[in-house]
C-alpha cells in the first residue's frame, strides 16, 4: 500500500531521531496523520510518549501480539517496511511538520464548510453548530502553540496509566525522577520531575549559589564519577544560567567542585603536583563524558523570554532537562512599571510555566526576609521568602538554608524542606568545603548494631573526609 510522502517523512524522523520524536509526542497529536496511516502513527507516538525512547518493529509487534491484534500487527508491519524503504533528510523535518499541520488545518476547515453547507436553515441547532465551529477554530489556532496543558477523560487515560504502571513493575527505574545527590531531599521527593520548579531560599551569603551549583553538578553526573573514562551510566544535560557570576568564576567553581581542588589555587594556577593530577583527571572526564553542562553568563535584568530564546537555540544541539537560573531575584519582567513584589511573583509564574511547557526541571534561588525573632517558628518557613508571597505559590518544592549565629564557623549547612507538594517536610545537612565549592551529602545511615537511625546533626564521621 502506498502512503503519503508527507506522513512518511514525519514518521521516519520520529522513529530515527529521539529529540524530534519526544518533541512531537509532547506537542502534537497523532490526528495530524492521514487516516490510512493513523493507527500505526498513534502507536508509535504513544510509545515515545510513555517510554521517552524510540520504538522498534519487534517491540511494537510483540506488544500487539499479546491480544487479538493480527490486523493491527499487519498494518504496523506494512507501515514500518514503508518507513524503512523511505529515504528522508531530517533537515527538512520542521518544514514538513509545518506542512503537515497546514494540511490538517485545511482538512478541518473543509469539513466544517461541508457540514455548514448541509445544514437545513429551517432546522438548525444553533448551539450545537456554534460549538462545532468554535471547536474547529480553537483546534486550528492551537496547532502552532506550545502545549501548555494535557486533557484526557479517565477512559482515555486508563490505557496510558496501565502501560506506564506495567513498565514500572518491570523496571523500578522507569520514569524515575532526577536525583540531586542529597539523600534527604531525594528520599522525600523520589527525585525531581519534569515540569517541577525547585526554589532555594537563603539569606545573603548563605550559600544559595553554591547549593544550586552542587545540585546541578550532581544531577549532571547522576551515578557517574570523575574517575570513569568509559561505560558511563545515564546522566542529565544541564543548562546553567549565571545571572550573578561571570563565566570564568562560574567555570572555576565547577572545576573546583569536580576535582576537589581549592578554587583560588585553580584560578591562580598554583596547584601542587597532587592537585594538578586531580584537575587533569577532571578535565579528561569532561572531554569524554557524553552529557552536556553548559554555562550561560547572562547579565542581571534578563526576562524569562530572553532565557527561553537561548534555551530554544540550545535545543538544536541537545535537549537539556535540568535548567538552573542563578537566580530569580536578578531577573526582570516585561512590564517595567509593575511593583517589585508583583513583578517577582510574575517572574516565578513564568519560570514555572516554562518548566511545564518544555517538560524540564528548573532550579532557582530567592532571597529571605529578616526573621522577626530567634524563635524556630519565625526563623524557618515560607513566610521568610523575600518581598513577595506570590513566589512560593509557583514552586513545587522549596528549600530553606538555615543561618545560625556565626554560621561561617560551622562545618555543616542545615537545610529544611519548607514546601513539598507530593511528600513530607524534612531537614537535612551537608558538609561544607568552601575552599573547593563543595557541599557533601551527610547521609542518614542506620546503625547496624542497634538498627537505629544516626542523628542527622552528628557529622563527626564525615568531617575527616574533607580538608576543612
């Protein structure tokens, strides 16, 4: 059976290019395809949407063979064979996708026109007709918009849920969150999810940027270490917007964290032989590690539209799922005359909307107000978030860095989860190595002799690991 070239060109890209496949599954509907190819296209797009990966013919047919689907197996096989025989240049994908959308729009308008021509003027159901016209116009207008919401009935959602649930039973790591490398946070959140916004609140010089950087690096690495040269496990691509720190100091901090060498000595090229070897190993790791960590030095006053434009440029080369903005308080909003408190709320709203539209995890930081007293209920909580209560309404998860008197003399950093939409609120602590820009996780471990949890505030067994 001969299929339309336009359908084949888009589907060919979807089964061969993971980035375009995921973009299509997130933003487009399989209804764009012709009816003669729709069933196969729907199965392919649904697979990509569920597994975030490219299907193969064997996987598709084996899934279908579990039921009475002989005709569908035959149809999918015919389409797949046509796709394998079809020669296509994926550089033309975006052009052809626009044509596919236009063809669908023209078909919708033509069907509406035919429907109106068939109406009997004496028996017109005005409400029904207006509803159909409005639905058609809405569908056509939204073809080129980013998908900002998902809409399904329970009947439509159940098959997708069942597929995902079975996949998780077979593979506990399937569709898991992105781990931050901090045990308390990862335990209560089960990792950060696409579409989520995490905000770190702290006083001036409390370590907000350092915590953001450490989380970004650990999310980039996942289970990989700088000692590895091959056989890497999956990591994450990270896009790091530095609105406060210029590029070189930011890069210096990354290298210091990776190599465990003092940032000052890296900057001045004064490392001893032992540290120079550690830095060299880190540089070698970066050159071989497949995942990207890109730093964008952008001056304060950037709007979310400015950052989104850069993000779209980056997506032409790789698809970052972790976006860090250091930090929210340095951003601006297009309405310059708006009051600061309302502006900050709108900025946080834009950032959260960005994370949902682009299906990525966003991390940023905010300034804290002064505590009214030294009482615990005044020192810790969402009421401390600076200048605008609207900020926290848009965060899925919020962390507050605790500041104690003479904080710089403490070897640890205490952080509190003050907001967690899907879990508990807990407290954790990290071991500081400020010279190397490192915040080491202080894991809550179980005593094998008493089966009791160690006091998370007792960090004596970890200090000796660092040169503080």
